[in-house]
C-alpha cells in the first residue's frame, strides 16, 4: 500500500493519504468501511454554519485559496 503521511509544522504525523485506487480496493475488501460513523462536535457544526452564513452574506470578503495562503505566509 502506497500511503502518504501528513505532518504538521513540528513533524508530528496528523493524517494519512490513501490513493483512490487503494481506497476502492479497501472498500471492496471491508464492506461498509466508508460508513464508519464520525461524531462531529456540535460546536464545530455551528462554526461551519456561521462561516457559510458569513460567506453567503458577504461573498466579496472571501479570499481565494492562493490569496489566503499568501496572507498566511506573510505572518510566518
């Protein structure tokens, strides 16, 4: 399996990337794997909803990805 590990700025592994071909193979081998329930804290749902509402109300204030990354990198 060709996994790619994702690390934060301190080098701590924070995630893993599974290529889609291998994910499809895993799904066929372990039926129902994609249906594993993930509990999302209500506070997180509220934050996302607020951000979506903010965007819908003032879309001109949103930054595209490249602009947002440029802005973040200015502060490091």
